[in-house]
C-alpha cells in the first residue's frame, strides 16, 4: 500500500496545488492521501468527486498529528535538499510506504523522522512534479487502470474518446 | 532544444500552478517557456528570479498567437485524452520540440495542430505531473546540473547543505 502525506495545506493558497498532488497520487497508484494544515471540506469533496467519477478507491483524510502515521512505515520525504532519488529507488518498498510532500515550511522533525529524504533533482521543486516522477519510478511506469470508473477515457491520437 | 508552451494563464487562479510548470520545465531541461492568456509580470519575475539564483538560462515569454510557434516543430500536447505516451517516447526528438500543456479549456485546434496528443495516464491530469513524467522519460532521467547557480544545493540524506 502506498500512501501520501501532504503537509501544511492552506485553504486559500494551496487548494489547486493540493488537488494536483492528489490527482498525481491517485493516477500513479496511491490509495490514500492524508493532509495536515487547515481542514478543507471543498478540497476533500473535489477529491472524492474525482474518484467517484473516474473509479478506484482513493481516500482523503485530514489529520492533526502526523507523527503517528510514520510509525512502522518506510517514509520517503521528497525535498529539493534530499539525496538523489535515482540512487536509492531499488531500496524503496512498494508496500507500507508513506510519501511525504511539503508545504512551504517543513518542520525539521520531518527530515529527522523520515527514512529517506529524497530530491527529484536538487533544483527548486514542484512537489507535484517530484511526486509524479518519484511514483513513476516506484511503480516502474505501470499505472492502475480504474476499470470501475463511470467515466473511462479511451486513449486517442486526435480527440476525446470514451469507453 | 526543448521548449514548453503553457496555455491560458490566468493571473488570479493559475499563478502557482504556472510556476510549478516552470520549475518542472527548467529542472528537467527545457530552455524556455512561452505562455498565452493574461500577461503576468509578477509570474515572469518569479521565474526569472529562480534562474538568477539557481543558474541556467531559462527564459519566459508571453505570446498572443501560439500558432506561429508550432511551425517546423515537433509538437507534443499533453492531455488526459491522448495516446499512451509510453508507446511513442522513442519517436519524440530531443531537439526542436515544443511541449504544450493546458489550461482549463484547450482549443480544438491544439489537438489538430499538434504532432502528438499524449496522455500520461488517461486519468484526470495534473499538467505539472504530466509534464514532469513526460520530460523525465524524454531525457531518460538525466537532468541538467546548473553549475553556474549562485545557490547550489548539495544532496543530503538528513539536512540542508550547499556547495
């Protein structure tokens, strides 16, 4: 099971970025996203709406204490300051894995408590881009299919098609 | 040369997402971003500030007519409705390439005029995530180093270090 933790959500400023984090987490195979910061019903609803339409079981949960989540899991914190992710990918398990993304200000404890602090490039980071590339490597570009989706897009060279 | 076109930027709503698109484009090896929609000085300034600090030559330019840009280039439009990108990656050239990302509403012409309409998963898309994964495959996970940066992060397992 792959889960994602999004730190420090702010309703006004982060709604779209947090939603992109969720879309990425879901499409590349995570089953749940936790988030800290401000509880945001409208954000939760848009995430649930997407799973409702496009299938799969993807959950979202607001939490206040992230430390309990870390227990007994391999925790990968994605940060532009981290080790080169390409060097450790073969050590990262696909099960019992928590992937953590910031948030503007990430507490020092997160660096200390994580099993790995990993950078997807050591350049100013998009947490959305970093999560996407990390997960793509993790699942070796094998993506879930969501066959139960009410809406199912059929890949098309020149238009919009559906199954 | 790899360039990116971001369609339909809206100052209020898109600033952060557009900035993430830029961060991704720059870190994975694009040299320039064009954008349509509202001209946004503060967005341009933040992109220029990042290149100024972290190195490399990454340009940003607002344009009004994207059609001229398409001429003589291989154009890859990333869309959740597109063909599976994994199947055509070996046909995509690293030179004279324009990668296009939306925008809420992408004009039909973009689908028609693009050389490829490609989906990174056919699930609801993050243009940031899709661009990151597409570019990562394109450059085969070999990222530019930006040795001229005033600020240069040194990869670190447990903290924040600099060269």
